[in-house]
C-alpha cells in the first residue's frame, strides 16, 4: 500500500503539471470541473464513511477535532487565497506568493498522516479500507489543485525549471505526511484525531466548492453533474 500510494500521490500532481504544460493556456474550466467532481466525492466519503465510523470508534468529543480541522482549513485558505477551490486569477502576473505554497504544503502534509496508519478505520464485508477511500479522495482533489498551482507558477516570475521544482516539492508533501504517520508509535499516536482534523478540512473544501457560485452567480449545470458524479462514485466504492 505505502509505495503504491506514494506513486499515485506524486503522479496525480505531476499529471496536473503536464496538463498545464501541454495546454499552455488558462485552465479555469478544467480546474472548476475537476474540483466539482472532487468536491462531491470528498463530501460523500466524509458523511457516508469517515464521520459515522469516527463516532462509532471514539467518544463524542471527536466532533471537536472535526471542527478544528474545518477551522484550520479556513485559516490556511486565508494564506492560500482559495487555490484549493480554483481561485487563481488574482495571482497572475505577480511574484510567487510563498504564503500560498506554504499553506498548501501544510494542508497536504496533514492529510497524508492518516495514510501512514495501519489501524485506520476498515470497512467490513470486503469493502474498501479507510486508507483506500482517503487516498482516492486526496488524489481526486490533488489533480485540479496541481493544475491551479502550476498555472500560478507559470504566470509568476519564475523559470520553467523553478516552476517544476516547486510543483515537485508540493507533490512530496503528502508522501512526507504518510511517512511521518508510518513511523509513529501506533499505541501512543491517536490517528483518529488526525483523521477527524482531515475530515474537517475536507468538509470545508468540499462545501466551499459546492456552494460557491460562478462569476455570474449561476449554479452551472455542468458543475452540478460533476458534483453528482463525484458523490455517486463515493457511494459506489463504499
């Protein structure tokens, strides 16, 4: 699981960078469609998988950590400028905002930590494990974020080499979190708390993506379909 997960985590980010390099243009439509798909998926796995099982295996106080995760993501997005849900236009033509890169890296590191647990919540009856559901959710969201990040990097005052260097650095953050989780003492490190924080972060990202209106304040039909497809996929793999 570990090395396969690391491969896909890095591959999803690199693939997003390749899309930008090949298309060589503004990728707003692709970003928004991919984010809508990931938003529906993240919200679904949070509600039908992680939230019920977190409460089943922990005390009711676990909800506090879900709320903490929600608020952490709110703070991170203050520095990232909302790139997690497709806000890229206000960065174009300026120097690279390192606050954005740092906040994205912190987010990616935190969400990778539960992937390193051997005791993450597991479904019965042969369904996907908690690790698998969490990994798929992260992959679905990393791809459009990588597209948005690479677009910003290219539009900043950076060489292509430096743009790829920063993108690869971002790609390594979630695997770094995974390694951090892997080498923790399973008996002393409470992965349920970290998972609850990640779920809270997912809830903030997904609800922002879903309820955010377009520029003309219309809820686009294509976006609605993408959200429903993402939600349906989460139900299907449950």
